[in-house]
């Protein structure tokens, strides 16, 4: 599903050049649930930017669902993003003046899905995360866990190939974190490919594979025995 | 890479979204109405600044027009087409005559000119100043100028009679001993009688009956007593001497034509009078002819300059409005950085972001611009006619002018909004979304 070969990225900071990614090789098959771990400055954000087509690598190859991702115009990148990727963020990033339903329906708007169909689909996804009765509520009326579930429903609504979750439990307490991880695991059980960036060990162990990033290189890549979040809920 | 794409996105937006697409993209409109409905205060404040900008501009232009109207009105009190001729002392030798010769107009000059320029003239009247006379009203001695004129003089000066009547043709033929006095004289001298009509004044031993009171814009012009010119010449030893000759010309199609007509008549009249009195053709002195129209042209010039000035001020107001809109849009973009980041992450194309911001701002500017326009026009419409300030009359504004101002504001607002909108497309998604 995802194939990265010898990925390099450096940022120019004035006269200094900061080499962030120093040759990343990484492959993820369809249906995998991968945790990307690393301390801050390890390059995991940059990797996520590149995987999310929000930034371009200096060199190296990136193939997503057999489509080579290179020489993208920003418009093309936006199209691919909409078609291939769903994002889940630490701070949920719901649009605060739109109801839960409208937030979930937004990626479908950019897919040019008609209004009515959009609403039906969005309601369906809200039901799957257990928030159907909260559809008309604004994000400010929801708890943190509920917000993240709305965000997950939104990421799912576009039916992407890959879900990219950037510290999805970073702003939640343990119990809510496990609830969210439970949901992510269930989505993964249905065959969706998910990448989770995290620095929490217990969250990482709820994935099926852990990739450790340090100073711009992968220092460890191992399959693990998945801890089911269900038991903590 | 992102930077050099910006211009392409902008162009792509305008190419992909030609007018029909913008107008009928219902999804986009729904999205914009949602945004506006959920951001009422922000939208209201943006709209208010635009509306008050337009309001100020329209009121300003309205008062500019009002001042123009006022000046025109003040000026129209005197018949603007009047032309006056009077004799002077020559300054050049001509046909064996020495310079310094005193020219004297005669009745024949007036009659001949009247016959020659019959076609061009609307009203005409000669005038003599009656000098060295004593005026008495009862036991009171009066010090006023006495002038002999023809009946048509009232039209040349634009008098309106407030009581009685002006000198008429019959008075002139019958050498009537009648007098018309200015309103100021009535107020000063005849304050004890109910009406000065029928009162007798004594002018150097001859009794004149007052038949009318006239009203003039200028108070000094009201301190004059008019009697028939025939009487003035016959009774006060004026013989056939005249002091001035005055004319008005018929109304012309437009202002420029009126000026041309006045200049032509003035030149012809002077040429004729100079020839009659053997004044050198190149002598500036000798015969003077003055045209009110040429004076009027100067006044119109002033109001034109004023109009220009008001447009300048109006233009500055528009610029201020545009800067305001642009400023607010910058704040909007900053405020919505996170939202824009979210939209981009969800697959919004750059031109859809640009389009969203521009579309919303143009919609808001247009609606509030029209609100300001309608409110200010209504104010001018209802309050304008009641404005009672000197030199300001019926402030009003040309609707087309105001309408195009709003259009300019909308377009300029959109242009000013382009920079913030383009900045919006540069929002870095992960950075904008990472932290609260």
C-alpha cells in the first residue's frame, strides 16, 4: 500500500541546513496498523507531512496504492489527499462553527458529492462511531473523546486508502484514549490501513507493528503482539 | 515550488470559475451562507465598515452636488445672460481725434442697436443716472440714487415686485410721474404707513407717485428709485443722453452655447458702438461691454473644481474603505488559518480556498455596499430637499455614480482580498493544526 525508498528531506534555516530525514525505507501492506514512534525532532512530523502529501521530499520514492507520488502540483496533491488519505489529529481540528454532521460531510463536499447524499453518508459514519444522536451538535458541545470520534468519522467518510493519525490520543485521558484506540482497531479490523504517530508506549502497543524513528533514520521496525483496547474500556 | 504556483492557481480559479459557474454553483453558495450564518458578528462588522464607507462617500458627493446647486441657484438670481454697455474716456487717437475724449451714448445709439440686433435680443433697456436732485418725503430728506429706465429693465435685473407694479409702457410714453422703490427704502422710510403705494415723493420740486416696491437679492441694489426714462430725460434736463444700455439674450440650448452667444453679441455691440463714436478699434477704453455670462463661466469653473475636489475626497474614502476591507480579510484569513488547514487536509484545492474567501468577501461587500447606498440615498432623498444652508441646495447624488462607486468598491475589495486569499493557500497544514 505504502512504499518509501531512500527518502531524504532537509530544511534550510538561514545559512544552516537541517537534515531531518536521512534515507527512510519503509513499506506498509494493506490492512496494517503501524505505530510510528520517536521523540520530538526525530523527524516523524516531517515523515507524516510527506506521507500526507503536504510536503515534498528532496529525494527518494514514494508510492501510494501503486501510484507514484512525485512532481505534484498543489491541486493534484489536494486531489490525491482527498481520494487516498484521511487525517486524524491530536487536537481534533473540527470546524467549530459546523455541526458534527457538517464536519463529517466536508470531505465529501470536496469530492463533489451532492448535498443530500453527503448528509446520508455522513450520518452513516457518525452512527458507526456511535454519535448519531449528536449529529446536530457543535464541537463545543462535545467531550474530547466525542470530538475525536467525530474526527475519525470525518476521516473515514472520504473512504480513503490510508488513515494518518497524528497523536490521536495526545489530548485525551487514558480511558478516552483507549476508547479511541478501540475504534481505530475496529476500523483496522475491517481492512483499513492506518498509520499512528505517537510517543506513548501503551498506545503504540495497541498497533500491530512499531517503527522507531531517531535522528531521521528508522532504528527499529518490529511486528508486535497487538494489545486489544477493548479490555480497558 | 508552492510560490510560483500561486499565480497559476489564481488564474485557474478565474478560468475555471467564469461568471456562470460562480453564480450557479449552489454548493458553494450554501457553503458561504453556512459560513456567514455561523459568523454573524464578523460578517456584520465587515459589512458595517463597508456600508459606512459607502454612506460617507455618497453623503459627501451629495453635498458636493448640493453646493453646486446652491451656487448655481445664488447666481441665477441675476439674469445670467445680461449684457451691459457703458461709455468711457478714449485712450487712443483715431481719425484725427485726440485721446482722452469723453464718449456719450445717445438715444439714437440705443434705438439703432436695438434695430440691428433685434434677432439676438430678449429684453433691452437704457438707463440714465439722475444727478443733483433733492428728494423729499414729507419733511424728510432722502438720499437715494434715481435712475430712469424702460419697463423691460425689471427682467434684465431680475427684479420681482413685492407690491404694486414696475414701470410700464404707458408710463414711458406718457412721461408718467411715477416711481418704483426698493424694498429697503420701504423699510427705512415708509415704515409708518401701511403701504408706500400711492405715497408722494418730491424730486426737486416735482411730485412723483410711488406705484411699486421691488425686491433684489443684493440689499444695496434696493436703495434705488426707478422712474420712466422718458420722464428722467425730459424733466431733469437729460436730453437724449444715456448712461448705460443693457440687454438680455434668449435662453440657449446649453451653457457653452449661451457663452458663445453672449460673446458674439458683446463683440458685435462693441464694434458698432465704437464705430458710431469714432473710437479706435484697438482701443480697450472708450466703449465698455460686460457680459454676465462670461462671469458665470468663471463660477461654473469654480464648481467644476469643487466637483473635482469632492471626487478626490471620495476617491480617498474609497481607498480607505478598500484598505478596511483588505484589513478585515487579512484578519479573517488569520482567524481561519486552522479552518483553512483543515479544509486543505480534507482535500480542498488551492483555488477552492481562494474562491471561498473571495466569494464570501465579494458577497458581503456587495450586500453591505448596497445597504449603505440605499440608506444614504434615502437620506438624501428625504432630508436633502429640506436642507436650508446658504450655498447648499438640494444635496443629491446621481444614482449611476453611486452605483459604479459600489461596483468599484466590490472589485477593489476583491483585489485587496486577493493577497490574504493567496496567503491562505500557503497555510502549512500540519503546523496550523498541530497545536491549540
